[in-house]
C-alpha cells in the first residue's frame, strides 16, 4: 500500500469530522504516540488506532509499557512479549502487538554496541547492570523510546502506535534520550570511566573520593559492582549517544503524531493540560484530543430548560415531571463535563476533539474495540 506523505503542519480541514481527522493521522503517519493519565482509556484508544490502520491495509504494531496487560486483554491475547505478536483478524493489513521488556531491550542495546562477545558477557553478568537495567529511574522510559526506534528501523511496520505510561512518566519517554546523554556526560560517570583504570580501580583522587563516599552510603560491594560495570561499558558511550540523538529526532519528526487522551474529570484534564504545555515547550504539537467516557447529551434541551419543563409537569412526583427531572440531571452532568474539557480543547486547538461516550462495559476483546472504534473514528476498525 502506498501511504500518502504526512502533512508537516498537522492541520485539518475545519469542516472535517473529528473522527475522520484522526483516521487520516492513522493513514498518513508512521508513528502515533498516545499520551494521557492512567485510567482514561489510553490503551484501548491505542489498540483501536492500530486496528484501524490494519483495516486500511497497513502493517501496524501497537506497543505498551503498561505492565497491567490491558492491551493483551483488549486484543483477545493470552499475553504479550518484547517481540511482536500477530493478532488474527479480518482486516486486509496486519496487526501486531508488543509489551515492553525493559531489561530485554537494554540487553539488545548492549549486544548492538559492545565490540565483542566478551564485553557483552561482562556487562550482562554484572550485578550492578542486572539491577539498573530494570529498576533504575528513567531506564524504562529510555527503553520505551529505544523500542520505538528499534521497531521503526526494522521497516516491518507502516505504523507504530505507542501506548505510553501515565502522563508525567510519558514526558520522561520524550526526554529519555536527553537523560542518557546527560548521564554519559556526568562528571561522576566520566571519573569512573577515566582512561587507564583497571576493573575495580580508579585513577585519581577525585574519583577515589566518589568511590569512598559511595561505599559508605551503599556498601563497598555495590560500589565495586558499579565500577566494574562502568569499566565494562567503556568505549560504548558514543554509540549510545548517537542512538539517543536519532531517537530524539524521530520523536520530533513530522511523521510522528501525538494523540492526547483524557476523561471528563478535573484531575485527568489537569494532567492532559500539563502534558500539552510540555509538548509546546519542546516544539511539539498535540494533533488530536480524545475524551473518553463522556455522558451523552440526551437530546437538544438544556438542563435548565428540562428543570422548567419538569416543574410545569407537576414536579418529580408526577410521571411526566419525573422524566423531565431525570433528563435535567443527565443534562447537568453532560454540561459539567463539557465545561471541564473546554479549556483543554481550546489549549490544543486547532487539533480535532473526539468525544467517546461512556459505554456499558469495559473493553475485553476485538468486538469491544470495534464498538469504541465506531465512536472514535465513525467506523468499525477493519471493516
């Protein structure tokens, strides 16, 4: 399938339906990053977009770094791994899914940049490495960005949809390549990787001070493991630094689109607003806003008008008055939700805003994804 080039401006026709505008992003972009607070339907949204791409005939993969396995459930799979798993469906394209394995991705990166198998083994067997590769702050976020780049470079997929962690951690994904570069330039790291040292030995007084201080804080054995790791890592910095720069460039590329996902609650809207502001600071733009779990308006009348009609019909003690009173309550909820999201919608304008209604049940399978897809995109993914 020949994919039309992305519009660098990210603009959409003012008369284009919001769902159609999002479908166009899915058809044109190479990467779609779904961001938002936890519990707003971000994982489901990511899965729907990837399924839509498969329905368009594209080869799509959706990536999650959410360990709760909601993506596997939504796709009807028993589980996901660090390697793409194909999802069976009737779409003309392909749908694949991945769950990030932080340590496995880090291991592959080491294997890529180590000059020989001996150095690979020294690093992978190091106790300090085994700890930081899964637990160090920022490692998961950097490896999420690295996994995105790995899939992009594989040329196996036309579209990569990324389901990020909750909003503020998602910001770490964006900044992770810069964080690694800062680590490699940090004075402590440079001291411990100074030329001429041997494993477990440092070469100058400043470095010895660092090691002695660390040993008192966490124990000499831990520091010995750390120094051994840095010694084994020696010579690989430039490869990691260049890779980080390429990842950062990919996130800022015109072929990458950021879709912000929220729900009509003040806290999640606040998180989404924070994220939109941070994107602006980095010169990036929200290309679409999805607000899940909105209460439908239930007719064209306002809450105030419905209450007036309820009073004229005898109030809530009368059958017709009770119906109007119930409608007034529902309308009041819908109006409050619209007020809650209005500021966020204005903040990301002219990005299209899609309102997905509150559904009767959570999404557990492909049928559920198709239902969400009808509201999100105006059509069933893969149909």
